[in-house]
C-alpha cells in the first residue's frame, strides 16, 4: 500500500542530496537570488513551467473542474494570454538585469512604489505558498490511502519546501525544476488515455455529468457564472504578466535571446499541461462523483490524485503522483524564494543596509525563507479552499503590481504619481473587499464575492483608472528617467 509513498519519498531524498551539494556553490547574493545569471534555455524552460504549474493547476484547477467542468480552462487561459504578452517583454526584462520587481518599480516610480509593491507581493506569495503545503498534504493522504492525514502531510510538505529553498536559493529552484518539469510533462502525456478509458469515455461522462460540464461557461457555477469565469481569467492573466518569480527567472538567463526562446517553449508546455489536467479532472470526477462531497471545497481538489491512485497503471500512477508532488515542491520553492528576495532587496538593502556583507546577506535571506515558510504553514492550517485562496492571491498581486509594472516597461507617459496611485489603490481595494467578504452576512457574499461581484473587477478598475488618470494629470517623465527602459528612443 505504501509503495507509492516510498518511491515519492526516495525521489525527495535524492532532490535533498542534490540541493545540499549545490548549496555549497552559493557564494554571493547573486548566486542565491538569480543563479549567477547563468541559466541556459533548456533549464529556463523547465523552471518556467514548474514555476507556473503548481497546485494552482493540479489542485485548484481540479477543484474548479470538478465544479465547473471544461469551463475551468478559463482559469488557465488567462495565463496563456499573459505568456504571449510576456514574450514581447522578456528580452527587455533580462536586459534590465536586476533582482526583483521592486527594482523596476523604484527606478520608474520612486521608493514608495517599491515599498508598497513589496507589501502586496509578500501577502500574495505567502498565500500561494500556503496552499502548496495543503496540496502536499492532499498528495500524501491519497498516496497512502488515508494513512497519513492531510494535516500531517501538510507539515511534511512544508518541511521539504522550506528546507530546499533555504539550502540553495535560485540554484536549487532552477535545477530542481529540471527533473520535475520532465516528470510533469511525461506524467500528463501518459495519464490521459488511461483515465479516459477507465472513466468510460465521453459517452459515459456525458450521461453521468450535467450538460453544463461540457459548456463554454458552466451555468451551475456561482450566482453570476460569466462574471466569475471572467474574473478567474483576468486574475491569472494579471498575475502571470507581472509575477516576480518569472521576472527573477528572466534575470537569471544568460542572454535576452535565451529568455525569449525559453518563453516560446514555456507557452507550449503550459498550454499542454493545463489542458490535460482539466481533461483528467473532468473524466476522473465522472468516475468518482459519488465519492466526493463538493460542498466541502477542498474535496474537489483531490480528484486528479484519486485518478493517479485508481484509474491508471501503477507506474503511470506513481509518475502522476510524483508530478503532483514535484509541482508542489517547485512552486512552493519559487514563491517562497521570491518574497524573501523582496524583503532583502526591496526593504533591508534599500532602506537599512545597502552595502551588507555577502555572507551575511545569504544567511539572513535563509532566515527570512524560514520565517515566511512558517507563516505560510500557519495560514495553511486555516485554509478552506485552494481555489479560493489562489484566486485571492492572484488578484491582490495582479491588481497591485501588474498595471504599474507593464506601464513601466511599455508606456512612456506613466508617471511616478500615477504608478504609485495604481499600486496603492489596487492593494487597498482588494484588501477591503476581502475583509468585507469575511464579515458580511453570507447572503451578501455569494461564491465569496461581496454582492456577487468578483473582487478582481473593482480592484483592477481602481488600479488601472488611477494609473491612467493620475499619469495624464501630472508632468510627464524626463527623457533621462526613461533611458533604462527605452534606450533607443527619446
């Protein structure tokens, strides 16, 4: 019964040894934060895939698919559009060559933008790390047929993610992602035909599932399904276009050409994996729907794991469970490293000790990795739904950071006042609406949205409108202020 568990633990042990060996090569802040800026295209591709394909895909995506069928692809599609936009910015991002999003925000909008942006990023990424830990608990629970409770599995996942990240920083992240990415792609490719056949194919699925499961927008999903689906699309779009973990990978590339080539292959890999996971989830749910209680939000998140355990041959099942484990570890590491980098670069170095000793910097960042990891774990113990938490994390980051960030790279008329107003208004509106969702009577918060309006819409509107209006009402930037972002044009 525990063969699956032993194989997965052996794999994690191998990764631990590899990361321990690589950690010996960490000599400077640049090594820890951006892998010495030496990542090749092949490594870049898999680390980009693993950064984005996390439990938000395998668990939140499965939870969404269990409730809304193929409408769940709207959640993934926002990322696909975002990647296309990122392609045109990847070379410029790598050329800028810093460490964090805050470096861009301050250069364009000033120190206050850096600080407020750092706060929004830390809140968002701790939330993302928290549900990676919960997903790890799901995996170990399903793998052992319930012998390991979700709560114990969450602790084990947290220990591995914190340990790996603290050991090796970006070097560990990138080179752990290489085997993890290969496993993810291979597992998804092999699993689909087995799950499809075991579930009885399309004819059986259409008989046991409501018609909405195969609709473009599932009318059974929420009080305002079209608004809700659009909200998911927009939240993933905005997150991907501005997510620091991706930019940190571009900073780690050897050249702008390596960064852009990696984005092309990343696009293909991401579309394939996210589509396949939704297909597996829908057909697996048609098989297990009588065993799952979707009134308990987290239940739907286990459906892909149940498919791995029951619907495919053991070798493929091990591979699929290993892939789920891989994405939890990889995504947890990426999103734990990123806010610790933000604290060191955007707060500690910027406002307290600019010329800190390299050895001290690395040691201090490892300490912050551990502290943030513990906070994420405490949040994980209170989490009700991976889908709900991922939506909030995507939204607060997307509305606070992305409009100002993209404008910094692509709109010369954006001003310091406009950028700062955008970051502040997006953060404030998002937090206020989230608090209202917790305190208003349940009838006022259908599907977790105050008055039935997904919080992404008012929060994004506030961020975008203040960016444009305030920028147009204030004095345009001087040419020298734009030189780093638009070097060939005045």
